[in-house]
């Protein structure tokens, strides 16, 4: 990857909404600051956590572009407010239990610089457990807006977009509790060019208290249907869950064949901490 000077690097704004995620939030924050990206605008929006969240992020407190911890109206409101405070040319949000993989921000900045026609990019998903072990993958085909508008499969934690999408199609819809990312991406796909890059950019954490575990089959299902109905999106007859099942099979064969993509070593059950080393200095 060609190196560019700091003067031409874009500002990247990342929002982390947080509430009582003390078990995982330090890994999230560390993964962003250890990118060592020189033009980072990191905004931390905590909803007034009463666990050990503030203690865990205390070593990084002075390095945030904006930090607040006070009662709010939930995850979507926190993300939306964070974006309203941001100024970066490239935007993203990272939940307080997920992590970026090493080198992601430099890759993203360079990719957007080399591909001015691309409005939004996302990578493959790496899945980790409570102790940072890699337990699975989510290997996606080349981007198709037809498919991704119908199935909520874009990995939000690995997705980055240009501010021009935000300016034209708006902020997070704060009425959503679960599918705020799906709603946002459907709106953005209506005008923007999306690209799936053949690289792992971030890790999605599965644990017993995550929204995916506790709300996917209830609130999640209802809100996905709401997005589809509002945008007149219909699934082809008899398709149902076919595409998502195909992605799961594709991901399983990826591991079985011993394949690998940039951003992550091959295989399963290794710990992501080995990628970061022993550094505890946030900058």
C-alpha cells in the first residue's frame, strides 16, 4: 500500500456508543487508538454507565475528540448525536463490544483515496467470543445492492462511508432500537456506490448480553421488516433465508479449505490479542 503524507490523509470520525459494557469496552477503545491513525476523530458517547466502564476507559480519556457520560435516549440517539459533533470526511461507528483489526484505518483511508468513485466500503466479518478468541467468520460475496437491501448482512463494524452520503441521506434514525444500521445502509445504497473489500477490517463479538443474542428474533425481526416495508423492498418468492444460509455455508467452507484474507491470520480459536502485542500506551 502506497504511503501518503498526513496532510492529505482524510479525517476519520468514529463514534462509540456505550452503556455498561465494562467487560469489553477497553478492548474496543484500544483497538481504535492502536490504529495510530494520525487524523482520527474518536467520539465516545456513554449513556451514564454505572459499572466499571469509566474506570476501564480512563487511561484513554484525554485522547478522545469528544467524551461524555450522561443519561441519554439509547444507542441510536448516542450515535446520532456523536455524528452531529463530527467533521470527518470518512465516518463509521463501532459498538462498545466490537473491535477494529490492526491496520484498518490506514487501509480505509488509502482505499478511498485510490477509489474516489466509491462512497462506502465494508469488509468480511470476523467473529470473536468473550475472551477475544476467533470463533467464526462471515465471508460475503461481492457487493450487490439488490441483495444487501433485502438481507441485513452488511457488517456494521467493518463499514465506512463518505460524509457526502451522510449529508445527502441523513443521520441515524433514532426511532430504531436494533436495525438502525440496516435502515442507514438501505438509505445510503439508494444513491451511493458500495464496495465489499476482500479483507477483514473488524471483529464482531458474540456474548450472552449482546443485542444480536437477546433481540434479533423479536425487535430485530420487527425492525428489519419495518425498513423493508418503508422502502418497498420485497423478497423474491421462495427465497426466504436462502441468501443468509448461503453466506453461512460459504463462511464454513472458507475455514475448512484453510483460506485467508488480509487483516487476519487463517484458522480459528486464536486470540486477537496476539495481533496487538503488549502495548498499553494509547498513542
